């Protein structure tokens, strides 16, 4: 006989069901609310005010479930690091091979180890380059100048406590510069500038390749995304009517290119010196307008430095200094010796790399602080075509400076404070690769003195007489005047 449930039992069961249902609904509401709050906190923590440092500590949980604590007063040394590079396409997707060089009329050349010289080839030649093997693409133009292709890439930096790279102390990636704590959490000492882009695995897109119009080219970017750029293989030299000219003084060297005077990138000749920053800038700009040529920007110097320091270049080994006191490009007057004996003076440790970035002459890059120093205009010019004439330009990077630095008196404090203001800049081998802005505390113990007061124009690399302070991570300031130890280098797309 079928047993029927009593009304009391039905009421009790129904009540239990309602309670369970209500509990589930409340749980969902709490979970959603909590998730939204967490998401809002994350979004709020990533909103940046670029001119004001955050005063409060914020703790967030990133997508890898690693706790990141914001504290711009925390410290750790950035003088020892490894740089990891990945190739990316123009949509910032990781790819297995670098983007093809854009020849645009250049003639590809490859190194012939038997003949010990570069020979012409075709872009279909599979031996033209192989970045996995540290063999970078080279090309020449119609006047025989050499250029090297820097393909589009993204990077991240792992910092160590010593030169043996035995103990990780921090990272630099798309989330900022972060100190690694003993408990595995991260303390972020610096966020990245607005406009700095990253890949989906937090690698930073090197700003030299990025469209940067929204920031007014603050990050050293371009007016479009680039697949790469060409860098002069050697410091520039002067030719007059196709004959090498020694720039022994400013009356010879401090001139602009013309129908008879050319800037060339060739081995075994003295570099072009005794030239002020204005004429370096104009000579770079007027070198080849069909290829958008320009004086090398500091963001581009940084891109070359990072690629060189990666596994695709010297893999963390310092570049040997060009110590030739006559400023000979490649370090010797014998082209064969450049490729056989002086390979370690290049960014790859072999003939296919870029030379003279460590030692030789200091090199002006298209970067400065606008602190009111009278020499900014006197040495840089103030018309729209000059380096000091237009602040927002894809051909230069203008760094911030502290209010007290009015371009008058040289003070160590100004260098340190100006350096602190560039803590959010990326890809330029300055704050990311050195500690204070005043000392030999950059990668490889290179000279690291930031621009200030009456030395507002940035110079890179050191000269033949800089000793161990010379190197691809070396930087200093100068007035912008012509000098026997300053040269320059051309870049184009």
C-alpha cells in the first residue's frame, strides 16, 4: 500500500529547499561582489599619474597569483641583470623568426669567412643572416656605407645580486620594476610610463619599434609600428668629394653634409668628430630622407644594447672597448683584422655586429633635458629643423628634470634627482640598467652619469680613454658643443 507524506513533512522539506536555494543565491552574490571588488582594485592600481609618485602602498594579486606590493621607497640594485628577448610581429604576437629586413634599395651583404670580407648576396640567400646563431643582417648603400638590421622585439630583465648571476633579486617587465622578496612576493618600485606596451606574457615591446604618437613621442617611439630599423655599423666618418677627411678641428668637422661633404659608415677610418649636436642632428636627418634617416635616438641605442646583451648577441658578455686613440672605426686600419681580431668589439662578437658602441668616441644621441641651459639653443639650434627647435618629435626624446635644475650650476644632486624622474621609462638602457645616475653602477660597471645643468645632452658608449667605464651601457652628459671626443651615428627605417 502506497505511503503518503504528511503535510508537516512537506512543509519541512520545502523550507529546507528554500533555505538551500537562498544560501546559494547569497553565495553567488558575495562571490560576484568580491570578484568585482578585486577587479576594481586591480584596475585602480594600474591607473597611472605619470608626474606624481604613488604615496600609499597598494597590494594586488596579479593573474599568476603572485602578490605585488606597490612601494616606491623600496630599493634593490639593478646593476647586474640578464636580458631575455623574443621576436614579435607588428601586432606584438610572439613569432619564431625575426621580421624580414626592409631593404628599400639597400644591397644585402654577408660575411665570407674564407675571403675575410663582406660580399654581395640576395635577400633569398639563407646564409644572409641567422639571428639564432648571432649572425645579424648587414647591407650597404650606394656609397658603400654599412648598416645592420635590428628586428622588432620585446624583452624582460631579470636582476641578480652579483656578477655571477647566482641569486635573483628582481625583475623588469610589463608590470614594472619589481623587487623579489624572500617570501616570493614582489614589491613594485616603479610602474611603466603610459604608452609602454607589453605582450600577453609581460614582455615589454621595445619602445623604439612602437607607435608613440599618443605620448608625444615621450618614450622614444615612432609615428607607426616598425618591423625594425637599420643602424650604421660604424661611427660616422666624413668624406669630401669621396675622399676620407680627418676632422681634426671644428672648422673642418662642425659642418653639415652637402653635395661634396658626405657622412659614411665605413671601417678603418677616423670617425667624424669636432661637430656639435645641432649638426649631428641635421646630418642624420638629411642623410637619406627616402628612408627617414635621423641621428640615433636613445631608445634606439637601448634597443641595440638589449639585443646585443641577449642570447641573439653576446649573451651577457661585455663588448670589448675600441681603445684606438686615433678613433679608427672598427679599432684598426686593417679591415681583415677588424673581422678576425676585433670581433669582440661588435654587438655579436663576430663580424656581423655593430662596432664602436664601446669606446672609440663618445656618441651623441638625440636626447636631452630642457632645463633652460643657454647651450641647449646655442649648440642645438632653436629653429623647427634643429634638435632643440621642436619639443615633440619622433626624432628625439626629451627627458624630465627636477625644478631646481635650471641649467646653471653643476650639482651631483641634480643628476641623481633627474635620474629618479626617469624611473618609468623603458627600453633606453638608463634607469633599468643602473642604480643612481651618478657613478660607475651600470651593467658591466659602465660609467653612469645622468644629464643635468650645463651638460643636458646625452652621450653614450664612452671613448677610447674611458677604460672599464666604456661600454654599451655607459652614459654621460655634455654641453652639445663640438669636441674632439664626440661623434654620432645614423639610423633609418
